[in-house]
């Protein structure tokens, strides 16, 4: 018995043992003597063993909780065939924790990969933006949008070159420049019409148009009568035919 108690005492005094495991009693207690005559106190040993037993039971509960957490976070990991064994070691707990931590680190590294809910939300948003009623219409509408975008991009590039604008100019600048160009063209057309009609006054232009409206219908009727009377079809033949008749 003394040898067993001495062996237990050496374990409790071991550097590997927690510092609170071995405590020498301060009161008068019964001491046992080792073979070398040194005393050793074991009055707290039953409490220590009881505490160890509770900790071993707690290891099982902790291992069970960690396995549940592992099944939630990494369900594709195969279950340990020794999960139901009687003795659970700290190494078993550390293995489960390491597997969970490894999976979390891998998720952080692959955080750029979108999840299934994110992909579904993207598709649904595309359907709302481009009025697509079914999933089968998503790809055709994507192709259509891509084609239209390419056409618009080429058109904007050509306008930038024709208008001598910087390639970074926004569409609003392109529209404003085209509007100014149209205004200049309209002004030139107005000037040309004024020169053609021989007046710079808009009222004179209106008056000349009214005179034309009054003169042209009778003149057209006269020409038609002459063509019928002379039995010819071309306007250029009127004068030669009248001369022959003369």
C-alpha cells in the first residue's frame, strides 16, 4: 500500500500534474511514510479523484457537443467510428476542433465564391431588371442585353471619334454636343432658305409662300389644259408645238 501511495504521490508531485492537484494540508492529519522516511499527505486525494472523474464525464459531454457542432459546420466529414467508445481523450476533442477551424479558414479563403442563396438572389434581380418571367428566358435575355450593349458601345465610340471628344467623355456630353451641332445645322438651313427666297424677314417668307399658294394651282390647271389641247405629254413639248401651229 505504501508503494502505491508513494507512486500516487510521485504522480501528484510530477511537473506534468496541474499545480492545484497536490496541496499539503495545514492541519493535523494522518501522514503515511514512504520508504525513504519522507511524509506525504493524501487527505485531499478522494476529492481530487472525484474531481478527475467529473472531468472525465465532462469530456464525454464536451466531445458529444463538439460532434454536433461539427455535423452542423462540416457535415461532409465522416463520423468517427469510435464516437461511442467509453474513454474520450483530449486528443479526440482537439481533432474535432482542428477540423472545424480548418473548415472556417477554408471558407475565409474562398469567401469570393458566392453561396447558393446569393446566386438565386442575383438571378431574381436580373429577372426583375430585364422583365424575364421564367428561368429559361434568362440566357436569351442575357445574350440580347450583351448584343445591345455592344452596339451601344460601338455607337458611342464612333460618336466620340466623329465629334472629336475624349474617350472618357460621359454620354451626357455626347448628347449636348450633338444637340449643339443640330442647332448649328438648323441655323444654316434657315439662312439658306432666306437666301433662296431673297429675304431676311420671316414675314416676307410667309408672304411669298402665300403668293405661291395662290399662283401655283391656276398655273398648274393651265398647263394641264394645254397638254390635253395640244395632245402632248411633256411640258417641254408645249413651246415647239405652239410654234408649229403659228
